[in-house]
């Protein structure tokens, strides 16, 4: 199973992970790092992945978990949730990055730049990105001043300006507050 997450560098919203076991008999063309695809391409490939993969799971850690465990550990917890949901259970994990999931008893390998090197990790990247972008679009409807329909919670000048004007929402990662305020002061001063 390939595992990847999306949203680690965001100021708002959950961190979302996906796990994918591709079917070698039904390869999905176009799989790569989700950041290299536009939204239309990601959506089309995600649909093919969901239809043709042997197993697909998506899980997330919410703001409370991110604030409690820190973003790295929350990312790994989201990936572990993906594995727990998998049916059948995978016998090997390919994890994007350089940190493994310590709680897993399943053999695993970390792969730096895995979205390019492994089709299953690339597929997981796409599924996680499509899912998280949709969540952020729903949150944008509640808090349009932050521009989450465009920046999906990542730090942008519009996002920082909205934070300065409107303050934090329940969707913001309060564990990021001090760093966010320091960065905003540097960029505006």
C-alpha cells in the first residue's frame, strides 16, 4: 500500500492521508505527484484510481489532533488510520517521506520523493489532495474572507491579511499561532 498525506504546511484545515493498493492488471495512466496536476486532471485521475485500484482509503486528523500531537505526528496518525481501514490489510507499506509509522507491525519502507518514484504513493497523493481540497472548499463557504477556495489553507498573503483582520477561526491550527504571527509581521513590516 502506498501512503501519502496532504496539508502539512497549511495554517488551517485537517491533514489528510490516503492509502492505495494499485491493481497491476489495470494501470492508471497519469499518476504523479498531485502538485504537478491541475484540479481537473487530479479529479479525473482520482476517479480512475477509485474505480481500478484494489484498495483505497482516506483518513485525516482534525485540528484538535494536530494541536495535540503536532503536525508531523498527526500526519503519521492519519496514514495509520488509512492502513487500519484497508480491506484487505496490506502486507507492505510504501510511505512518502523519511518517517515511518512506529505503531505499525506491517513491514514498511519510507521513500523520499515517493510521489514521483512510486505509482501507489503518487495515487495516494492524488486521492488525499482531491479529498482535502473538497473539504477546504466546504470550509471556504463558511469563512470566505480567507480565500480557501484558492489557497486551501496554505499560507498566502491573503490568508495572513485575513488573519490580521478577522483573527483565527475554529478551523485554524492554534499550535501554529506564534509562528504564523511572526511570519505575518515580517512580511508586512
